[in-house]
């Protein structure tokens, strides 16, 4: 009887699973490092995201985010007598002939504008109690 010899041999055998796992881990590390090096190169063909490219240096200069606006006089909101009562906003914008606006801001210190007539730019938030709740991002004083 003639014995046939196989011409092809398997590249990876399952005879030793530790060897197979070690080969996969080493290949992943090498390919991951190579990919990171290529993507971090200064001559990369990737462009900066539109959020970081040309973004405002100061949040108060951002006119795309703060589209809503209102004019009036800023007043501090009185603290409720019952501490368990929920209030929206830290200040209110009193407008002539219109409903007042509850104001909050993580960008602008509204206490600097108390008692002044201003034009506010911000984003309307969902209000639970107030007619209008605005997150203020930009303040312009009106003379």
C-alpha cells in the first residue's frame, strides 16, 4: 500500500490552545499599536470634528447653542418658606407685558446682572412648574 502524504499542513493547529491564544494576543497588541501610531500621525488625513474645529473660545461667544433669547430685568428668586418645596431656576427675568422667565446657568454668573436690564441668550429647558425655563449662556446689558 502506498501511503499518501499531505501536501498542505494547517497553519494553526488546535493541538495546543495556549499557543493559539498567545499568538492572537501578540497579533492584537502589534496591530493595535500600529493602528494607534498611524492614526496619531501629524500628517493624518483625518480632519478635526466640527465641534472642536472653530469652536468658540468662550461659551458666551457660542451663538449656535444659545439660540433662544429674551429681554427684561434679572431678579433673584425668593427662597420658598418650606425647604421641601421645589423651585426652578436661581433667578427670574421680569418682562413687561409677558410671562417671566425662570433662569439657570452653569456658564454665566447671573448675580452680577441682578437689577439690570439685559438681553439673554440661552436654551429653553423643560419646566415642571414655570412657564418658561432658560439655561442662560450669554448676557448682553441694555443701556
